[in-house]
C-alpha cells in the first residue's frame, strides 16, 4: 500500500514537472516573439482552472499559474480580431500594439514560435545529454535468433553485427530499435547490413515484414523479428521446492537446451515459453554436466492482477557478471565537447520530429493502431519511471515529449498553432483574411477533433490500467 502510494505520488509529481516545463517553454515562445513584434501581452497563463498564483509584472503583464498543467495561453491585445479593420475595438492609442494590427508575417511568426520553442528545447536537452553523458550502449551483435523466426528464415545468424538498417548506420542497439520502430505498420522488407564474426565484409539481409507491429501498443521490434540482443544463459540457479520445475526433475545448474523441439538460446526465450504454456506438458532437454537429459514439465497456472494467465515453474536464473555477459569490446561510447555536441543534438531532434510526424500519418491512414495515443495517465507513469531510471533517461523522455508537442501543434487544425498558420498562408495567397464565418466553423471542427483525440487518449489510458 505504501509502495503504491509512493509510486502514484512520484508519477503525479513527474507529470506536473514534465508538463509544466513543456507548457511554459511553449507559451514563452509565443510571448517572446509577440513582444519582439511590438504586440502588447495582457496575460501569460500556465495551466487551466482557478488561478493558484497571480501577479502583475513590471511589464504590465498579468502572470497566472493554474493547477491543471495540460496547457496554457498568452492573451494579446486584439488577438480575437481577425483583421486590421476589426481593431477599432482596441483604444486608438494602443492600436499599433494590437495583434490584429501586425502584418500577416508577424502574426504567423507569433503562432509558429510556440512549436519552435519546443523544438529548441529538445535540441538543448539533447545537447546537455551529449555533453554530460555522451552516447553509450552495447554493440548490436546478435546473441541469438529464434528458431523458425522471420529473421532466421531471412538469413540472420548469431554473431552478426548490425551495422546499418535501411542504410542508416547503427552504432548501438538503441539505434537499431529506433530504426525498426520507424517501420511500424509497414509491409515490404527491412534491409539489415550486417558483418559476420569471421568476416570483415558486410552483407545485406532483407527481412520481410507484413503490417509490422501494426496493432502493438508496446512495440518490441527485435522480439517481433525473433532477434535477441544480449541474453543471460538459460542456466538454473535454484528451484522452489514443490513447484513444477522441481517436480519435473530439474536441478540447479541445468542448462536448458531445447523445449518442445525448439532450440533455447537464452533465459528470456525460456521464460516466454513457460509463461505462454500454463498447464501444458512440455518436452524439455537439459544439459547436466556432460549429459543431455530429457524431462517432461507442466507449468502451473498463475493468474496476474490484470487477469492474464501465465505459466510458472518456480525456477531462478543463474546470475552472470556484466563484464562476462558484455565484454568490453562490445561496448560503445562516444564523448562530446560543448561544440561537437551541437550537430548530433540538432540531428536527433530532426530525426525524432520526422518519426513523430510519420507515426501520426500512419495512425491517420490506419497503418498502426490508434491505441498508441497516450493521455495524461500514461505520460505520468512513463515520466515517473524514467525519472527513477536516471537523469539522462528522464531528459530523453522530456525531449521526445517536447518534440511531440511541437509537431502536434503544427498540425493544420483550427484552434492549434498550425491552424492559425494555415489561415495566415491563405491570407498571404488571397491577400485578404479568412472570413470570420469560416474561422468560426473551423474553430468548432478543431474543438471537436481535439476533444475526440483527448477522449481517445484517456480511454486508452484507462484500458491499459484495466
């Protein structure tokens, strides 16, 4: 009970801090550019709901902090007006400070400043990560390939080092996973450029995909293809007396070789088979000393709190030292200085922006499930988890969320910044503002779309909890 309370508190605090940072940066972008364009700002609000804190600055702006950090706004003089002619409602002495009195290019710059600030925040975060932590990980050398998997049929073998995916270089496993996730929902083939352990020459392996992870809400691309990164050997450390494993005759020190005729390359694969086979008899082949022993094992049924049913046998894995599991020659680490960290930070922001944009497109056309749309509950959980993993992990999540917010706000949907930019572009082409009736209708459509997305996001959150 206490642990759950601490977890919930951590998640809520992480959500408040995360969204607070993103919303503040976004709105400050609008605020800063508006002031530079000579627009009088009336109010700068972070959050929605009844104000928790309000004060008027020396600049005459009313600053507001509200309790619901799901958004904010910058209210500018004459912002509701759609043309210079409508600016008559603004006092004559202040008309030149009105938002409506500014050129279409200035108004468009003010609208674009919020998303731009989010992208800039991502660049700064990645720059800090590069300087403080660098890029580190494990070389993408395949530990094992699941027997009968699409990866094995294509020709990937244990020991292959993945040096590129679809032509994009991959230094560590995280980069491999990112490239593969980018192919979600697609059909065709993924080109793996690999180098075998016995050869310095690279070869291309085309791995076929069909609606790749289209319905997945927890994408694990390597597992979907049958590729294992680094896995602990399937060796038993100890068994629980009276449980299925001990009853079947398994002993400490046994190495699992085969299950139901399938080769076992690591503990993860062994666990997955056991979990997927409650109350099903399995033929298990183990290596005991210099002998191969055949056993019959029936995992017991266990029901998890979420209602799912899995198999268990009461066995513990034999722990392996990290230095033994991941030799130093397989570790990759790149350090950056203040200057060299800039370009990779910009590149990563651009690549992740494209990834988010393409993912949105795939959801719209139905290539991947809309169940991947997350709401505040999921964001809170992920923010809390990443905060516990370490500062660099949390910062990476914050940067990705900032990019997502920037991309979403550039969507050409009325009520979002992208909708205002669209109206500005139409005004530039037609040389007159979009009629008020059209804008009013667009506003209703935009509200309906955004409300629908929010309802879907919350529904997905609740469905995950249930």
